[in-house]
């Protein structure tokens, strides 16, 4: 009789795979992405925390970079026409101060000129408002309004200490403004004079193998930032002129201050021009009545439509390669995180970072250490550097020394 040998059945535990195969491939990939995303999020959180702590330094520094992005092309243009560097930098700074001073003088002159008329119009508007409130369905009499004013005065007297602390905080804020102005002036001055060396020093902080890629990214980011600030300046001037012409045609007072507010508000895309235009509508309502206010609202809407459907598609689209949805979400996120300051810097930050990331991802080692076509053009023009050497000589030196191969990228003097 043959002997039949039985083979032991493997236990369920032995049937399970061991080692890396025990986890499905999709789960391993998800886990790898997850812990890397957590590390990136932690690093970004540390950066945001440092920015919040050092906001009195970071915000003026960013404002100075925007000014440099506006003034650097003018300075480079003068230097290409054989102006000495110190003369070109001093000229653009004087031009900026003269522009701001002239604008301030015009605004002040119009306020002083319109002040008597404004007092008369305001008194008439207050009387009209009292008559409206006294009528049905409001039924609010002048006696009740005076009682509310009296209660407000009593409240201020009872909380005089809080009001005083508010004034003290305002005084401290004024000191911070002066400190920020000092940082803006000196940062703008030194970046215009020696921005190339500053960027080269920043690049040399990174590992040698990453310097060329970072140099290309910095060149692309700076090019995008300069293009954005020039385009946004054109858009802001167009918006301000449109609203100012409408205000003058409708005889709305303070047309020049309104134009200045619209000009500054236009640097915050999507919502800036609308909020600034609201000021013009409110002034028209207070001093000219609701009919003029409706016409002023129509002017603001027309200007906004021209900006949205004509200026931004043809100008901003070529300078900022970011989808309009990304711009809108970036403005909302910046406003949520940092208020008005966040809304102001959201779009240039997104556009610059987007350009830097794309340029760094597309760079290949065979591209060499020459950062962009602008460096070649500047080298051919022979623009003098901060140390007195020409750009072509600096470029040749950088090619000979790979450690310095990115000094000509980034911020242009």
C-alpha cells in the first residue's frame, strides 16, 4: 500500500507578504508625498512666522524692491547712454521725489481751493439729511440726533484713557513709519547701485551645483517683476485719468485726490479700483446728490470694464503668466493673512514665484551658466558694473569661475 505524504497547509500569517511588498504601491506613494508635504508646510509656516515677527523690516524691504523694479530699467537706460552709474541712480531718485512732491502739492492745493465750497455743500447736505430723517418712514427728529451726539460725547469723556492710549499707539505707529521709510530709501539706493553683487552674494549661499539654476530662476523672477510693475503703472494711470475726467465733467469736488486714491488702489488687482472708485461715488453723493452719484458710479464701472476686458488681457496677460482665478484667490488669501499689505503684495509675489519655479524646472545643465538673453545683451552693450568693470568682462570672468557663474543674474543695477 503506497504511503501518501501530506503537505502542511500554510497558515494565513505566512501567506501575507513581508517587507515593502506588504504595503500597496499607491499607499507608499501617498505616504511619501504626505511626509514631504508636511515638511514643506512646516518650512512655509516658519517662514510666515518670521515674516510676521519681522514685518517692520520685511514690508519696507518689499516696497523697496517694487520701487527698484520700477526705477532700475530707467537707470539702466541712462547707463546705456553713457551716464555714470552714480548720476543715473541719483537722477531716477530725484525724479521719483519730484513726482511724489508735485502730486502732493497738487492735492494740497485743490483741497485748499475747494475747502470753502466743501463747507457750504456739506452744511447743505446735512440739512437735507436731517429733513429726510425727520420725514416718514424714518421719523428721526433733530432732538434725537442731538441726544445721540450728546451720548457719544459723554462716552468719549468716560473713556478718555482709552482714547489717549489710542493716540499713543498712533504715535508709535508714526515712529515705525519713519523707520520703514529709512529702510525703503536705503534699500532702494543700494539695490540700484550694487544689486548685481547683492544677488551674487545671495546665490553663493546655496550649494555650488544649485547656483546656476537659482541664478536662472532669479533672472526670470526679476524680469517678471519689472514687467508687472510697469504694466500695473500703466493700468493705474489709465484708471486714475478715467475717474478724474469723469469727476471733473460731473463737477465732483476733490477730483485730483480721488484720482490719487484710484491710482494707489489700482495696484491691488480685482478689488482695488472698485474700492477706490467707491470713494468717488460717496463724495458725489454727499456733495452733489444722488443723481450725480449715479453718473459717477457709471463712470467707475466703465473704467473698471476697460481695465478688466482691455488693459489686463493685452498688457497684464503678457507680463504675468497667472490665470485670473489664481490672481483673485491670491488677493483674497493675501487679504486674509495680512490685510491691505497682503492684498498689495499678493499678485507680484505669485507672479514672481511662478516665473522662478518654471524657469528653475526648465533649466538643464547643458544650458550653461549664462543667465538669460538680457545678460548677453547687456554684456554686448558693455554696461559698467559696480566695480568699474564692464558687463562683458564680468561675464567672461564668471564663465571662467563656475562658483561665480550667477553673479550677473537676478537684480539688475
